[in-house]
C-alpha cells in the first residue's frame, strides 16, 4: 500500500520517537481518575488546585515558545491542557521536550497527562500538565474539521463515508457518540422495566431449521457437519412462545434478526428487536403496557415525552390513539374493505394504482394498500388494531369481530415501531393457518411462512392465553434521537461493497 505524504511524515516521527528510547505503544496501565466534562462541571475556584490524571486523543495544538496549549479529547468531551517545557522536561522524562516541541506528536495520538486544574486568564478551565506520557502513536491523519471566520471546512460529513468508517465519525463529529449512548440507555431502560415487572430475559437460536415468526425472506446458510441448510432467524417469536408453554410467566429477548430484503433509510438486513410474551394477557393489556413503557423510556433518555424529528413535534405521553386498520384504509382511500373477497380487493388495488398480481392474497394486498395510503400519515403515536385474519397467521381471532384478529401495530412518525397480538393458542387453527401460508408460498409468495411442526406440537400440549409484542429498537432509537435514517443509529450498517 502506497503511503501519502502525511503518513510518511508520521512514520518518520515514529522512528525518531523510538530512537529516543520512548515506546510509542507502551504495555502499561495508565491510571485515569478524571474526565473532561466532570473536570469542568466540578471546578471550584475557591478550593485548592485539584490533581488529576487524564488520557485521550490529541485533537489540536498551539506551540508558543516554551509552552504549548493542546486540546485533549476523552470519552466525555474535550479539555484544554497547558504544557510547559520546564514542567515536563524532567530527569524522569528527559526526551519529552523533543517529542512535544519538535512536533513529533501528531493530531490523533493518544497521550496521558498528570497535572492540576486551573482557569486561564481568558476564563477557560484547563489542566496544567506536570507529566506527559505517549500512549499510542497515530499513523494516519484524522479528517479534522477546520474553521475560518465561523465557517467549517474539510468536514467528515459524507454519509456513506461516515457509515463505512464509523470509528472516524465517532472521533471527529460532535453528537454521534451521544446518539449511541442514548441507544444504550433505551435498551437498558427497557430491560429494567421488564425485569422490574418480573419477566425473564432469555436467548433463543439465531440459526434455525425453519425461519418462523414473521412473513419475510430469510438468509440461508449450510451446516457442514449436519449437512443441512439452516436459516438465520427472521424473528424470535415461536421459540419464545414455546417457553410460555414451558411455564414461564413472561419472557423477552433483545437481539438481532435477519431479513434478506431491500435496504433503504428505514430498513437494514440485520436489525435489533425486542420480543416480549406474557401469559394470561391480551392485546388490550399489551397496548396499555407498551404506551406506558415508551413514555418511561422517553423520559429516561430525553427527560421529556415530547420529541422533535424531521421538523415535527411528537408526544409520547400515554395514552395513544387506537384505530382499526380497515377504518384507517376507508378514512384515507374511501374504500370499505370489510367482507370484500380477494378478487374485489384486487380490483380496488388496480383502482388505487397498486400492482396486485395473482401471487398476492388478501392479506398482502391489504398490507400494500395500508402501506401506500395510510402508514406514512400517522405522525402521532397510533395503535392500528384489528387486522384481517389473512394478514395475521399467528394471531387469535377477534372475540367479537368475525374475520378479524386481535392484533395491533404501533405507528409513530409514519413508521411501524411495534407489532403485537393476542397470541393464537388453538393448535388446530394454527396448523390450518400455516397450511394457508404454504398455499401462498406455492403461488409464488416468497415471504409466506413455513409450517413449523415443532411449534404446532408445542401448542398441542397447551399454551395459556398470551399477549406478545415485537418492538424495533432501531426505529425507536431513530425516533428518540431525532434521526430519519436507520444508518444513523446503527454503529456499522450494511453497506454495498466499494468498487
């Protein structure tokens, strides 16, 4: 690999540092006892100078004679450090003068500084270095943003490059690290709420003999030792419900699912989802539990239930609106799909300029109509409820509305955030629904479900009335961090190979 000029200069600096007897990659613990943000927040002018030991990246440097001001970036932010030749060029560190003041240190190098906190004449809280240690030499220049007359230049802001090189994005772009800290807070708060409710976190297989629990195209792989094809899971649902059969009161799993489908600003081939199943509950209980949980998460992450995203103000204050899906379609299109046959719905699709070929059943066509004309219109949190049975092969029939099921999807900012059911626990009905999915598959629907005979057998032993839900962690994070692209909330999104 050919090196550019800056990389050659850095390697020359590395060689000079080694020639001085300084190890640029020391194998040692460096005891950190303070962080940039905490130092600034806890500064007290009336107290004795605070002794600190900090470490981080060198992000800027101004050499002025025998002194230098540098900016150090750690995991919580940045802080200015004052480095004097007379302070650091001691008997214990005789060569550090040459390292610092002959510019052998480069932007991006990791250094440790021991010293005391003070405030400069301009009022900036800083650390006066009494000792400096090189912890790791950087051999490639960072894409540092430069400012002139208040205008930023050379910013590292091309989305594709940022996603491909998230390490650099985290280093040089403000706010990116905080976004992923919020993501972690969302997951930890959700886990706390579910643990507090007495539900058990479990793990189920990622490699599965049948891709069950959702209608989606799976990834296929091959296990050499068993000489069988396996599928990367598209959902955790069926295994979790088997645990309900086994006697758990409530179980949940937070993990990756994989779907071999298109990519866009709201879809990635692998995504994080939480699924929760609780015995003796129904979808009405789950709606109340969900809206209360999201309200608590919003307050824990942002301090408020009000959020702004894409110029829109959204409130996550419970309760949320509840609207039957066929009412939503009638409201947005003028067509009433209640008790319509498959051929009648196909004709309505044609009138709505939706391509509905003969491989599509009633459920798929209704889903297409809703997606095209309705989904994007629900900005405030709305539970879309009571889906037709053709759209819901794992859902209990509605207790009072023939042909419908007890299912809801939660729409926020025009996107599905959660999907939930009163779970189907009739094994005979479930087997017939699977057979209907098989018929759709034979017609050419490559997203139709497989027949999972192990799951049907499990239901035959008896599953209590159960409510279940899946919540997309990525989309929830987009919502609570004000992002409109899923790639902004995935540390390493799937990318097309570079040419």
